[in-house]
């Protein structure tokens, strides 16, 4: 039973990030409310508890609130709701958190920040450092036991260093919000080809970041896993191809792209269904038929929360 959905609600985006090509699709093929209702009401999704709205930039969708309301009405077991945003629409992100934290176990707004002002501007192709901070401050005021705010950083060659990591970590402490990061993935979702995202990163740079995690962020479960990944190239709870995959991608969690096509995870090119029919194909085990280069929260957390493949 699918418990966790990571949904690319739109491919619209107002940034031009170096590590992501989603913006080139420009909203073409985004599902209408009617098509989304078809998706949400499919039997395959009746047990979803964890729903992550991503994109593209979800706040670029004019109907973000009504679409989310409809998702929650239909996916009525959802208790964990996430919004990922580049922070270019502070009012909308704040309103999202205000509206949807009510009645949920947790509503979380995750704001991308890839380093200091200049680094963020370079990597995002837009001068949006101030609006990301404004979004974090506005949302931070709403934090309580049902509402969380997090800075989210993607590490690539241009910001893979302790200076940029420390900058975002310090800001997160100053504003009282969370902080998470992951290495850049190379996959079709982000407009690349399958590849291990660690291939281009020298071993000493990986070890340096693993040490940073152990020194400053060791209490986060995901970060502990990531440190091990950076050191050994394998993810403890996900297993490895040699050991047999334990990851639950395609069983308890799926990725849905902006066209409504369903995949076991964002690193897979094996389509297993679509918004019209739900999950129709027998789920292949990613890693047996295609590379399995994972280490991102949206893929690791579902296995942590809902368990892995037996
Ligand atoms: C695709 S974005 C969508 C939401 C929003 N537009 C944003 O940038 O936060 C979701 C997250 O994926 C991250 N991301 C983008 N390209 C990536 C890549 N190639 N590998 C891993 N994460 C990536 C972004 O930095 C962001 O934190
Ligand atoms: S990472 Fe987010 S902000 Fe950047 S291009 Fe991709 S979708 Fe847009
Ligand atoms: S790449 Fe996909 S199948 Fe492999 S561990 Fe990551 S989420 Fe699981």
C-alpha cells in the first residue's frame, strides 16, 4: 500500500537553477484540478499518510491552495504534509503553513538555500537570497508542534565546501529553523541522466562533509545516514544492489511527475502507472534493473517511517 507520495505538482518555475532542468518544461502538461482529482481518488492512493508537494515551484501555481485542499479532502489519511519552495513567494508559503497545519500531525515548509547571497544567486540563476530569508522568517513565526520550517540545501561542485554549509547552518540557528542538505542527484526528474551523484566528488571532500555532519548535525537520523553514505557510498537502511534492495520505493512510496506519470522513485525511469489508472504495472525493484543512486530525504524518509522491503 502506498503511504508516501512525492508529487511534482507543476513544472512551472521562476528560477533557472544550475542543478535542475525542471524549469525548461515550463508548466506544459501540468494536471488540471479535474485530472488531479482523478489521481487523488484512485484506489492506489487511499492509504497515503505522507504527501509532499514539490515542483517546479509549487507557489507558481495560482491554484496551490485549492489544489492542496482537494488533495487533503481526497487523501484523507494524510497526516504529514510538506511543501518544498524556493522561497520566492513569502506570503504564499506563510499562508500555506497557516492554513494547512490545522488538523495535521505535521505541516512542513522546506525552503531552498544553497549558500551565501552570491553563491545562492549563482546557483539559482536569480537574486532570491533575501526572499528565501523573508519566507523563512515569516514561516518560522508559525512554528509549533504541528508546523516546521527547514532550510534545504543541495550540494554540487559550486557549493561543496564547509564555508557554504556553515553559512546555512548558522542562519538556520539564528532564525530557529531546521537545516538539511543532500548531494545533487543526476536523474531524469532533474533533467540529467542516471549516475551516481558522488562520482564527481573527490573522496576527501566527501569525508570533510561527513565530518561536518558528525560534528554539528549528528542528532538528525537522516544526516547520520548521509554521513555514512558520503564515507562509504552506501546507505545503511536502503541496502545495496549486492545485498538486495531494502528500500520500499514503488511499494510504500512513489514519485509522481508533473504529467501525472507514476514512478517507484524520482531516480527511476520505469513508469508504473499514471493519474488516470493509478498504479498498473508490477513494480520493478530499482537497483536490479537500473541504477539506484539515492540519498535524498524525500526518498530515505519514507523507508525510515514506513519500513523497507522484506
Ligand atoms: C526540485 S525542487 C522543487 C521545489 C522548489 N522549486 C525548490 O527549489 O525548493 C525541490 C528540492 O530539490 C532540490 N534539487 C534541485 N535539483 C536537484 C538535484 N539535481 N539533485 C538533488 N536535489 C535537487 C532543490 O534544491 C530543492 O531543495
Ligand atoms: S530547483 Fe526548484 S527553483 Fe530551481 S529550477 Fe528546479 S524547481 Fe526551479
Ligand atoms: S534510488 Fe530509488 S530505489 Fe534506490 S534507494 Fe533511492 S529511493 Fe530507493
